[in-house]
């Protein structure tokens, strides 16, 4: 049964469920296609990709589904303009942009009907994106994987505040891995929910099996914010996280600190399977996921749980 919110209507999707753009995990066609085919919105992560690979994935997605999909493009990355040009060429239905100003890009995409969602982790950045004229905001809190806010304000607070402050459709994210969490976000006033970790832990996600195995074994208290003096990431505790904890206490020079932080990469964990030293980025919701399942089963569970939560709330 189709669910009606401002986001499902704007993006023409069945359910208010969006798969977050995750470097390596959704830098492929399989995961976004599976999510979109199941009624949510799948998102290709362009961040770690080469242009030719991005083009091939866009061609595959276009050939594999007629459902809406999105692409995530970090605007700060070298060559971002070329990726935006490809998104324009392929008439991508939804752009999820982050880490950069959207103003100079909006007009040409909105002219062709592409919706621009700006991903933010602070209210300051949300205000700037809203003023620029984006179509919607994706607001993530401190529980999220990848790059959550350094201030660690929880999703429960920052999403609710964004709903109150901005007259735009709001997609909430961080700390959600099941339908009950989706219901909670919708109860805050969000129009849809972005899930990363839950979709990373699926058969279609293109990360190393060692990454998924470690994630399944990790509890809700098994992640930490690493690199607090720079652009921190939330990841599973491992040898690199312990190393950075020592660096936080001993290194004061900014360049040396950043050099230590760059000793580990997401690629090492996600592509090469080095989960002892690589950045194994997940959210706190990793502790709510016990099994690696196909996307279709995950989507069915999410919708069933969301309906059960709605029914329970209606009886209070």
C-alpha cells in the first residue's frame, strides 16, 4: 500500500524509505536498483568512483529499473562538476548532495525536473541550503555512520528542530534500522527516513564480506566517533580507532593530526577487507541488525514493522 508524505509524492516512491548513499556499499547498481524496485529510493554513491565507472553504473541502473533513483555527490570532491554533468546527462531523478554549497548548481537541475536534496548534519548548514532553494533536506544526527555531526546532537533532537525551523520536506537519518525507528522519525514530523547501516548489511551491498561479518557481530555500543579534531567519522572500534584515541590525547599539530587520520581509509575496510585497520564506517543502529538479508526481504520487514508501529500508536 502506497504511503503518502511530501517526500513520497515529490520523489514518486511508494514508501518513505531512502537508502543512504554509502561510498563503496552503494557505488554500484545492484543495491540502488533493489531498493528502488522494492518501493523505496535507491541512491548511487559517486564519492569513490571514477567517471567511467559512474557512467557504466548509471547505464545499468537505467536499463534495470524504471523506478526513481538518486545519486549522492559530495560537492567538495575533486571532479565533482564532471559527476554533476553526468547526472544531468542521464536526467537523474534525485541529487543527494553534501559537503559544499548547492546554489550555483540548482537552476539547471531544477529546470529538467531533478529534485535536489541537500544532506546536512547541522542546523547551520541546513539554513544555508534552505536559503539557496533546495527541494528538501536530509538531516542526520549523531547516531549516524560516516560523517555525523561533530557536536553529536542526536537525531531525535536535530530532526525535530529542523522540522520546526524549515518549511521544506525533511528526511531524517541516524539511528534507524527498522520500521519502528522509521515510525519514530515520522512522528517527529519527518517526511521520509534515510537508512544507511541497515542497507549496508544486505546481500546487494558491494562491501567486503569481512566488513559485513564484523558489523553483524557489533553491538549498539561498539562504535565510536573517530578523528574529533578534524572531520570525524563514526566507525566500529578497531586498531585504528584505538590508535586515533591515543593521537587525540598526544598530537596537537593540525597537519600531523590529519596525517595520522589519513593512515586509514574506508577503502581498506570496504574494498580490501582490512577491518582491523580500515575505517569500518557504520551507525549506532548496527547493533539492531542481526542478519545479512536480500534487500527485498529487508524492505518487506521495514514496511511490516512500520505498519505495526502505526497500528500500535493508533490504539493509545
